[in-house]
């Protein structure tokens, strides 16, 4: 049974007959229950659903980074919803997700200077080492700026496999090492995409400008895996 909480002209929650009511982020809504569900599977529809599902998985894995960005201040939508919507509109090219066009929110500081990424190995484990220069100018970038990093792994064929996030480094650190795992967990030819953005220190108020956290470079795992195997 539905309950009216704001008078006869207000919204209601619950189910009444074939109508469902509720509220989300301050928005009252009503919808009818589906009497039947059509599930056509044309090639175009399968592609749309696949791309949408992939973006949902990636943004879910990176949700802590999205919430640290200014997308978390979006009105009437969550940072996760913004991530899926914006990337669906901007990162799909010719019905394929272009991983180099992904973005993970808007951050309030200048991007990292001379950022580069490389594989690093210890025994049969490997990770990614990100390096940059601290060019803090105390106006649009600061020594203690948070460095937000997202790593996305795909197969050699481009299928999304896994995502890692990290926000432990500061601009003044000039590097961060992110452990990926044992080489036996990955396939020869896997591709790793590295994305980075710099945001305000959580202890300081937000200010200045917004910079999208976009990817900086991608790596194929093949060379790293072959070296690891040779070490054994």
C-alpha cells in the first residue's frame, strides 16, 4: 500500500494498484508496473546494451574517485550517474567505447606536469609506476593536491576486465606505485589504461578551476609478462 506523506498534491511512496511511487534525490516520481517486457535482441540493441553495461562496470569500480570529483555536487543525479551518462555521450565512437576518451570527473586543480607511466616488476608481481613533476604555483596547483588515479585493464581484444583506483599520493610526492598483481592472473596482450587528475586536499575548501581526469597513456602487458616468464 502506498503512503502519501506531503498531502494530496504531494508525492507518495510504495505501490498502489499498478502504480509505483517514490522519491530520489528530492525528486518525486511515479511509474506504472510493466505488464510485459519486450526484449528484442537486434545487433544494434545488443551493442547499446553491451556498451552501457561496460560503462556501468567501469564507473562502479571507480565510484570512489567520481565521488571525490565535482561530479558529486551534480544536482538531481549521483556522481556515478553523471559518469555513466557523460561517458556514454562522449566516449563511444562508431559503436565502440574508446578507452582513451574516458573521463572520471572534474577536479579542482591543474593537471600533473610531464606525467609518465611504466611497468615495474618484483619477482612475478608487477604494477604501474606513475611519475610527474611538482609544478605547484600556489594559485591553481598546490603541493598537497590530491592525485586521483584510475587504472583500467582490457583484454587484447578490447573487452573490459578490471579497474583499480588510488588517491593516496600528493602532487609533491612526484610518484606513486600501484600494485596490479601476479602476472599469472593476466593474459599476454592485456592493455592497461592509466588516468589521473588532481583535486583539492579534503581538508581545504574547493576552489579555482575544474580539470577533467582523463587518461594519460596506455600499456600492453605482453612485454612485461614475457620478461616475468623469462625470470622464472
